[in-house]
């Protein structure tokens, strides 16, 4: 009976080893010709673009980061901020991603988060070869439809 448990233990130990042995070949480009490293800024940009592609995502980032982003876009040569609301941890073979999202009013937040998560994981894994172990999404705000046009006309007619 001791041998049976030893055999079971050996079998169970080899199964994860077989799985993990196949995974690094898919995730890392470790050939005899050199090594590829991917900067965290690259993963941030990919994740940010993938999140914005999902219908129902209005903007990325919290109120403060969006305000700094608006100021930064006005500075010549600063370019656009594509990493606002995105933070990542990148290892040699895995990445973890945190997103701050502003959603459009009326969008189902649970379904939207699921779609964003799926799109980000697909894009990052396809483009970088890194395994995305988690995508945490924080919904910080809801964008309401603009009624400024009607409100301004009504205010002007009352004042005149």
C-alpha cells in the first residue's frame, strides 16, 4: 500500500511537471540565438488599447489621472497618454494587470468587465507571449449622456 501511494505521488508530481514543461516554450523566446525581454510599458500600452476597444468603456483612469492626461495632451511633444488607468507587473513569463475604467451609462458592468478582461488577456498573450495570470478591473465612474446643448438653450431663454 505504501508503494501505491508512492506511485500515485510520483504520477501526480509528473503531471504538473509535464504541463509546466510545455508552457515556457509557448511563453518565452529562449532560443540559442538570444533572449527577448518585454518592457512593462509595452504591456501597459497593449492592455490599455485592448480595454478601450470594448464598447461601453468611456475612458481609462481615475479622475486625477484623467485630469493629468488632459493637461499632458496639450503639451507639445508629450503625445497621448495610452497608459492612463493601467498598471502592470511583468515577470519573465507572466503578467498581472490592473485597470481603472470609466463606463458608459447603461452598460452592464459585469458583462463589460468580462469582455474587457477577455480582450486584454487575448491581446497581451497574443502580442507578447506572456501568460496573463490576472486582470483586476476597478470601475471608478460612470459617464452620463451630455445634456449640455438643451440645458444651455433653456438657461439662455430664461435669462433673456
